C-alpha cells in the first residue's frame, strides 16, 4: 500500500520542500514544507511556481513514476484563462497539436468553458476592461516544461491564469488552496523483466534431400 496526498497548491509556491535559490532580495519563497508535514513523500510530477491546483505526492516510487511518466499517458486536466476571445481556429490548433521549440505536442482535448467558481488569487490576475478573456479546458497526456502556457501563446492567446483541476481519476473537488487530502492506495506492482526467449531447438523432422541416384 502507498500513501497518496492530493494537495491544492496555491499560486507562487514551489513544487519542492526547500528553496535553494530564494528571491533576488534573498527572501525565501513558499515551498511544500509550509503545508505538507507527512514525512518521506515526494511530488509525482511538477506544477509551475505561478500555476495553481492539483499536485499529487506519494511515498511510493512506482506510483510516482506511474503518475508522472509521459509514457503512461495519464490525462492532466487544466482550467486556463487566456487573454482575448479565443477562436475556433485556435481551439482546433490546440486539439491537433502545436509546434513548439521542443517539437509538436500531442493532440489534446480542448473546449471552451464558463468561468469556474474559483478562489480569489493573490495577487489577482491583471484586469483590463478593453481586453476580454476566455476560459478553456485542456486535457493533455504530456508533461513538458510550461507546456500549456506555451501552447496557448503559440496560437495567439497568452495564459493569464492556469489551474490544474485533475490528474487521472483524482481532482480538486473539496480542496481549497493549501488544503490536502491523504489516502492509502494500492501501489502498482514493480515492472518485471520480460523472460528471455530461448532459441528454437533444431527440427527433428527427416531430411527432405533427394536420395542419391
């Protein structure tokens, strides 16, 4: 059995337990240690300093790999506020994959959504009356650095606020910023090496060579 923690990471919190660099003024930034006191748990994947929402932590290495590895294709769902009224053309570009500096993204499940009933962000998103905003739901199965932000920027709609709502079967429901929920789950079985196939034994069938004349 493994421990799994569902944590609603607040805005501007590092996805690690220590801040080795600090700010330019030498101040320490907020870290997971300010909220998570369970020993020997580690994040399964990451969430940017300026992003909010669901972060999973576990004490089991196999489960950590299963959640974080792009090869597992575990869907990650984001609620994204973008600048401007997003177009159907941009949505289709996101769905089909966007060419970034590190290659084209996989196809994504993307749709327009109503503004979710979220907690206030501190500091709030900059509001400009002359420029509208849109909310979209994006589900991806990759984990590139700042991927969602780069995707929306590439199609002409910069991200203003990004909240990760769900990972696989887990989501933020019932969790306010800084709150966590701990559960015990079955740890995945360790990967086993495939058996080595032995070479086939020579056939014992009689020879088909023609008899000597």
